[in-house]
């Protein structure tokens, strides 16, 4: 980001309970966090955070392991999703606009299937 990083307010915390300001964000991008939330309580708390923080009309771009993705990552259990199952986690307030899969090549010479979903917050 170079000098642009000075304009970013960096927030460090547990996404399931960090204090986020309401209705402040236009865009929420998650690449490879949601699939580490393996309990329904964790996932529900995450969704509540997005609902609280993202303005109506804003967008959510989320990337998780796809149906053929690994069952563990860095020794941790993970969840895998297709577009429908991921969208169900978020509910109808999140209108699914697009989804696609990608095969990610790791530095270790393995591959991991990712699923990307773009949703509009209504």
C-alpha cells in the first residue's frame, strides 16, 4: 500500500466480538477468515458483525475454501462451502451477486480450492 497505508485505520481483534462502528463500511473483504469459524456460534457472531458494520447497499466479498478445498489449514479444522451453503450462512439480507472458484497454488507446491462470493447488503 505504500504511503496509502497511513490513511488506513488498522483494527486488530477477534472479528466475532471486536467493537466495530455501525453502518460505516461500504465494502467488507474477507479472504480466508470465515472458513476458520467452525462453530455455528462463531459464524453467527461474524455475520452479526457484518450486518452491524456494513451500510445498506454495501458489498461483501468473501473467500473461503471451496467444496474440494482442504479439511485442515495450518493444522486447524476448517469449513468448506459451495455458493449456496455460504450464502445460507449469511441469509437473505445478503443478495448473492456472483460467485466463482479458484485454485490457489501454495508456496509448498500444493493446491487449495477457494470459493469467492460477492453479495450486496440490502
